[in-house]
């Protein structure tokens, strides 16, 4: 019996170990107009305050909506929550639509993008100033790339069965170590996510105007594409950060991770110092360090803990260890009206469970570079038949198909255990559908989307057509989890909450920033 099977049998002995896993989704999407241009209108007033609303906010730009679900223990529920908040928001958007792709198509200049606005409070100004810093450092166009983030936590029962009886401190350390083992395995094998669910094999030519690239694109009108690409969003052209390529942040323990993160936050950057901190009275970045704050770290997965009021994310991790992980490698699924579907959620359930139960040795910088090379191959040519990936750094290679099949043998065992706990066969059905994508890469989301793009006259046309379809779906939706009255009440609560925050401010913004970053002194 392998150690993986032994661990799986331990946790599967209690059905609650699987049934009580926590899931939450954050979905980003751009508002755009009938003229196929990025919306210049402010955040819809009818959906409340972007600063304080629990479910509907903005990300980098005023036009970049972000929908957030609370933690749920049920796959159907988390999708239903997304459907309800999409319906509510679209009902308050007039004729505007939601862009259904990760890569923006109608943005030609940074100045076309209005930074997200959060009111006059110090915390609101901090959020906008942070975004101003991102704009000055990396440009606004890169920042309006959309994605889906998946937050996942294992249940208390899962850890109880896996680790047995422990003291509170022992449990905290065991759980954090297990999550970091998962994260290392994610770097080793997470290329499966863009293989199956990458949804940006093509982009509008305007996106790379003025940018150098070694990619040898094929063209279709104003569309650029790579014939076997899966997720250009995750490539060097997309949501990446070259200035962070030299950061060596360890994934071997909480303490090493936090130390590396804090070092990056404290390290001055000559490049960013040239931007300056202020223009007249206006703050244009929070500081001139390699990272302004922890959230600026670009990573495909993050260890997380809910922070106390006023607490930084790294402080929360240091205090109580890892509580959940945030998967950040999902493109927006253009064939789902809410950007993600149940098969994707169930695959992540299976994969993350496999990653935490499978041996995961410590990882050094050279090994990390090997795994990143595999990711880049999948991102740029993942559907190419016979594509070979590295097995570690020793020169051995295996095709993406053969390697995926090996992992899926284990995933099937997990799927059967999860289905037994739930009394159905949903996970096995998901497994079967994904096996078909291993056999035929053109069944993947990127394969389907590229075929539609070639047939339909370009990525912009496909995006507009899908947006129209999804808008009708949202408008015709009937509430399933929330009620209109509940969402109306949240709008009113959020507006009042912002007013309360603004009324309590006593410091100037400069004084507030000085206090906020006092830990750097």
C-alpha cells in the first residue's frame, strides 16, 4: 500500500472529511459598452459600495468588477451564489455587458482605464493609491486581465483523521506544513490547470502594441494566436511580473515564506524609486520597495489566513498558520456565464486533495525553475501532441499525456471516495470528462475557444457574441440562493458602512500611510 493510499483511507473513513471542505470563488470581469469599448462609467451605484460590499466589488479598475462568494461546503451552492450576484449586478448595468474572456480586447492605452475608486476614507485612498502604483510600475492594460480565484480549505474532520489527536500548537504546525506541501506539489503538477482550463490561446493585437515578444504568433485579422497555446494570460505577456523574477521566496515553511515576503516588502527598488512617491499633493505609489504590499506578489497559488482588523496578511500567517489556499491559475471560462463551472470546481477538489496527500519534498530554487519551465511549455503549446515535460531536473522526460494519465489514476481513487461520501457519482463523471480531454486536447477550453475563434472571425467577435448570450442568461435568471431583498439590504448596508468609515477618520492620508508602514522603519 502506498503512503498516498494509506493517507486517503484515513481521511475517507469519515465522510465529513470531504463533505465539509470550504470553497469560495472570486470572479473578475470587465464592463464594456455596446460600441465594444471599455466602460467609462463609474461602478454601478445600484450595487452598493465597492469598498464595503460583501459580494460585489472592483479590482484594479473602476470597470473591472469582482464577484465574491462566501465560504460554502457545497459545489452547487457556490455556483448558485455566483449566478445570483451576476444577475443582480447585470440588472443594474443598463445596456453594458460583461466581457467573458480573461484577456481584454478593446483597451488601447493606459489612459483609457480609470482606477478603482473607493471614496474619501484613508483605507479607500490606500486602495486607489496602491492601484496607482501598479499602473506606474507595470501599466494599466496588464492589470485589467481577468481571472478566477478559487479559495479552498480542508475540514477539521479531514485533519483529525489525517493527524489524529494533537495539541493546538501541534495541529497548527501540521496543517501549515501540509498546506505548504500542497503548494509545492501545485508548482510541480499544477500545469494540469492551464492544460484543461486555460482559455486564452488568442488575444487582440492591440494588447501587445509597443511590447516586445519572442512569440511567433499566427494572425487572423486583428487576432493573434499560438496554435497550441492554452493560457497566454499566464505567459510573459500576461499577468506576470519580470521585476519579481529574482525574488527567492521559499515554499518550505510558514516562517521561510513570511521571511522572504517581508524581505521583498522592505527591499528598496531603484527602478520604482524613479517613479517617486508623490506628484504635488498626490501620492502615486505607497512606497518604492520591490513590493508595495503583500498582495503585489504575483504567484499562481498563495497560502492565506483571514486577517484581523488592521493586521497584514503575513502577520496573520505568522500568528496562526495557514487557514486556506488561494488558487490563482484559472482563466475566465468563456463558456460559463459566471466564468467557472462545476467540473472545474470538482477537479480542483480532487487535485488539491491529491496534492496534500501525496509526498512533497522540500523545493529549492533550481527545482522551482524546472517546474516553471513545464508550466511555460503548457502555457504556450500545451495541446501539442507528444509535448514532453521534465520529470524533476535530472533530464528525464514524459509527455503531458502520459504524465496526466498517471495523476488521473490516483484522482479516480479519490473521486470514488468523494462520491461515496456524497452518495452520487459526480466526481467520477468529472473525472471521465477530463480523461476525454487528455485523449483529445481539442476538447479542452482553449481548444474549443480557438476553434470558435477561427470559425467566427476573431477573438473580439467571439467575445462579443458570448457576452450577449451571457447577458440574456443573467437577466433571465431566477434567484436560487439569495433573494432580491437580501441583496438590496446588502447594498444599503455597504453604503452606510462606507459613510461610517469616512466619518471616523481623524488622520490625514499622509499620517495614515506613515502609521500603516511603521513596521518598515
